[in-house]
């Protein structure tokens, strides 16, 4: 996999093919069953008559495995940002602000349920205070992010490259005003924006 990451054509090819269709909709009930670790909570949820047609965004597991192998923790962190952040702005000046929007309590509330005193009860949608993290700015037209993770990608033996091709990412990198470097610098923020870009019909 290291060799693939060092090859800009390899990375671009995998991203172009694995990102579309990564985000899908699934029953909130099923998502909860997969994510709840509390045995008592899971048992009570299975015994209740809940609306299993209510859906929420989730990820395609097969595509997720491929991207996790390629990008490691950067991918899992990017997925977390997609589901738990506010992403605003235009493509050349995007702001990603972490904010917890998706947890077990939030998913339960979508089903009209509340977990309280070890009991799962029916209740209304609850307003949950959500602390916001520090915003990060990304310029996708120049493939740049201000975060430390991105900056640490820069090493002494990077090479200037010319990216030529017809795919979306090849055109994006080829049209940059600044020089493109290899290995291509990448971070969780850039990946999260690409996930949304290639799955825009789901957002």
C-alpha cells in the first residue's frame, strides 16, 4: 500500500473508483443495532415496535475497507468529519467545523426514543447541546489545507509533477495555480470534502 500512496496515479485511480457510492442510506434501526455496545439497550431496542423505515446516512462497508487500507486513520477520521461536522463555503474556501451531530442518543431520538436510567422510553426529539471544535479552512482548487496533518505531508524529497488526464481529480490537480507535488499531500479534511463531492446526491 505504501507504493500505491507514493504513486499519484494510483491514489487518484483508487479514489475516483472507491468514493462514488461510499455514502448510502440505511435504516436507523439497523445502524443502531450495529453500533450499540450496551447489551441491555440493544435488547430493549429489539423488543420495541419502532419505525424501521426511518433512514440515516451510513457507509458502504466494502468500499470502506478498500479506502481504510489505502488511507488508514485519515479515512476513518474523514468519515467522522463527514457525519460530525459543519462544512460550509465554496470549493476554493471551505470551512470544516467539528461538531458532534451523530451519536446513539441522536439516532435514538430519530426513532422517538430516549435512553434514561437504563430504560428505553418513548419521548420527543431532544435538543442536545453540541460543542463545536476549531474550524479548519481548505482550498480545494489548490489542494491545500491549513491543518497540521496536511503540513506534515511535506518532506524534502518531494518531486514536482505534471498531472494530466480526463478524470475529475486529474483535472482538479492539473488546473491548480500552484505546482503539484508527489507524493500528493492529503489529510482527513481534504478526504472528507472529496467524500461529499463524490456523493453529493446523498447530502
